[in-house]
């Protein structure tokens, strides 16, 4: 769960065949928002209430990105060989 711009939510994929992320209210279970993601993108978790980390997989190169609630990439945090980036763990400590 996370406190986001749309309230306290938990995240799931919206449908099995799409990468989009649905945000659900933790108290009522109502759908609060849907974040559109491009194919090959995996939601990795929240950075703050309006940004999340995601991996954008390519054939040979992948990117770890920071994205906003509308699904747009704000910043590329890391880019490298897909196999190596897949095996890398990233974490942060909020201040």
C-alpha cells in the first residue's frame, strides 16, 4: 500500500494482457485510478505519492525509470544490458 495523490491505495495490473496499473482504495476497494504503461514496462513500486519506479525492457537494453501518475517517464535512472539490469536490486531511503 502507498499514500498517493489519489489516496491510500494498493496497486495491481488491470488486466492480464496489459501492463497498465490499477490503483484501488484500501478502505473501500473502489478503483481510484489507472496508470497507462507501455508494453514491456513493469511497475516496481512507489517513490513518493506521485511517482513510481518502473523497468522498461528492451531486447538487449533495459531502463530503470521514474514515472508520474499519468504513466509518462520523468527521468531515466539507469540504462544497461537487459540481463544485467534485470538482476540488479534498487532501493531508496526517504529523507
